């Protein structure tokens, strides 16, 4: 007997819920091999300043990766019972989440910078196109600027690929 669309949707949602729960359990269990304190490892690492220096230049403090209740800059309450927040209470889970958050923040910032530059380049191109050039030297400079702006716009239409070492593991 065929199942109704509503029943199919209910089963699909149930499967998605079970998949999320399995992923959370795998995430929590993926650090079973960690016995040391990650923050102590970082504090003793000779190259830890490679992470701290860029944050310092941005006016940000380096996060603390010790086990326990995490803090946020805005005082946001983080619920230990919420499965989405569970990883934030363990040092390795917190580090895993932070890598993702830093990547997300960098992606959004890169997108906004890209949009702003494209807007400014478009406005300069329109200004050049709207101008009437009587002076041959000024016209030559304007055409040169137009070529440069077009190349810049083309460059901004491309994607950048950054290679990162794998940081999340599931043990499978």
C-alpha cells in the first residue's frame, strides 16, 4: 500500500532527526582518545603566537580552550543541555567549533569586502563612461583606468581556494 505524502515527510523528518543525533554522538565520542589538556598543549607550543598575533592585530583576545562553561563577548547564555552547544564545553570540541566559526567569519567578511569593492569599481567605471573627454591625455588616462578597473572587477569575480589541514575526525 502506498504511503501518503504526509507520512513520507514524517518519516524523512524522523530520519533527519536520527541522523543529527548520530552526528552529535559521533562528535562527542570523537575525542575519546584525548587525555591531555588542549590549552596546556597550546600554552607550551612554541608556535602558538602564530594564532594569537593575527587575533591581537584585529584587537581580539585569544580564546580559552579549557574544559568548562564557555564565555561569549556578548554574554550569550550557552545551554549545556542543547545538543548544538554540547561540544563547546570540552576543550577539543570548542577548538573544533572555533575553527568552523573563524572560517565562517572570514568567509562573510571576504564576501562583504568583495561586494564593496565591486560596487566602488562599478561606480568608477560609470563615472568614466559618463565623462566627455576633450583633452587627449585625460582621455588616454581614463581608458587606461577603465582597463585596470575592468581587470580588477574580473579578478574579484573569481573564487579563492585555501587548503587547511583536516581538524574534525569521526573515527570512521
